[in-house]
């Protein structure tokens, strides 16, 4: 099976490196549920506003979120399309894994059949 990858290697690296951090995963979850300003997001964490801004910037570089200005605030919202593309890549890997598992099952079934045939041929009864 060929992996259908709509993402470049660099995009995949940025996405999964961004998602490797607990705080960033939480930010993505929050803004997927409802867009929030960076200052509202900062209120959820025991870190500085600047640290939250840096997390949002990492997520933005990975295209997992985007920001737009609403008055004086920067509002963050989740990018479902990027998550869907990453999920598609993982689904492709899952199909490869399932194909390998099926191949192992087939080999084991063939081996069992061969053993049964051999047992019948050597059975004196």
C-alpha cells in the first residue's frame, strides 16, 4: 500500500512536533471548540502571556490554528483541514499495519493447513 500524503515532510514534522506538547494540544482543543483570544487562552495556564503567545505561534506555523484581529484582540481558531490531513496520514499508516497483520494471519493459516494435510498423510488410521 502506498501512503497518500497530502503533506510535505516539513509540514508533517511541524504538525507532530507542535502536537507533542500538552499545552499546545490543549490550546488546539479549546480553539476547535470555540475561538478564543490569546489573552483568554493565557488565563487557562500557569505561564506568562508571552509563553502562551509562543505556543500559539508554534501552532500557527504548523497550520493547526490561525489568528485574526478582532478590534484590539488576536482571536485564535482551529484549522480543521490540517487536522484532517494529519488524520488521513495516520489512517494510511493504519492501513499499512492492518495489511501486514492480515498477511501474518494468512501465513499462519497456510502453515496450519499444511500441518493438517501432513498429519492426514501420516495418520495410519
